[in-house]
């Protein structure tokens, strides 16, 4: 017996930890039902982010599953943040057990 799966759009944002409150406020404004925040380390065009000192040179990863329309609005709202902060975002269509 197979379980019916729900489709959605997984949005992943990776950026400076100082953006955390702004990103949460943005998700709240868009009425996103949930999200996950994970500390992140790595390197990219903005240099290395190793998270070795709390609050300094640290990144976070935020994931949420939303509708296609909300993902489009989220990307529009994220774009201005890229001018002053290290931030990337991408989306994927997913099927799973979520509401």
C-alpha cells in the first residue's frame, strides 16, 4: 500500500548568521508554516566561513518547503539582501510527507 505524497518547493538559503532574524521575519511575513535552521561552514566567493567564533564569520542554512508562488516571492524579497551580505538561495521541487 503506497502513501500519497505531497508536492512542494524546498527553498534553501545559506547566508551570514547576522541575517537570521531578518530571514525569519521574512518567512513569518510570507506565512511560511515552518523552517529549519542549521549552522553552516564552508567557502565560496565571499571567503571561508568556518564558524570558529560565535557570531563572527559564521553562516546559517535555512530550509523551508513552500508553494511555488511563495518561493517566487521569497526570492524577490531575498535579492536586495545580496548587495550587502553573503547569501545564496536555491529551490527544488520535492515530494514527501509534509503538509
